[in-house]
C-alpha cells in the first residue's frame, strides 16, 4: 500500500500516494487560491485554472511543482461560437475545466479533489457538468459557502 505520509522524503518516493487536484479561481479569488495552494502537500499533482480579465492580472503563483497552472485571459477569448460576443466572466473557466474533466476524470474510482474558487456563474456551470455529466459526487466538490451549493465546504 502506498504511503500517505507527507514530508520531503516521503514525497520523493515513487510509491507515495498522490491525490490529483482540480482547482479553479478567477480575479476575485486569487487570495483564496494562494491560501489553498499553500496548504497543499508539496507532492500534490493536478491542474489549476485561473480566469482573468486580461494579461495584466497574471502574476507568479506558488503551486506545488507537479501542478500545472493555466491562465485564461478573457480579453483574448470569444464568447459562444458564432455570436461575435466577448467572453463573459466564468465562460472561459467553465469551458476549460469541463473539457479537462471530460478527458481526465473518467475513472469510476477517481478520487480527484475539486476546489472551485471562481465566480458564481463559472462555478455553477462546472458543478452542474461534474455532477450531471460525469457523476462526480457533490460531496467531493468544494465551493465557497456563499454560493449555497450542496457540496463539501
């Protein structure tokens, strides 16, 4: 059985258990994101998606080395295909996360930890997709309490 101990030595071993994380944020939750990332073990793996209004919001984010951080610049993206509209808040985040989840969260025994810190609209779309389309238990999705979703807190 892989070790679940989290220290520098244990995290370097190939037999160490690593739980994947899926984390989202937007410009309103960057501080919450930094606090969450600081609490993760250094051996954490997964993806962080951050939606921002434009490239000027992009900063250095201290994430565990095995995590990939993806910045989603709304000003460089379009809205719904064929509409000619600008990308609405939450749209880039929900499109990217839902596509990632469709590809990566396909095993029934998947134990990915999901933390959705972005705005309400994107978070609502992601929660709906994860629970309806991929049958992810709502109790394994962590969202801000202020949103009122029936998910883990």
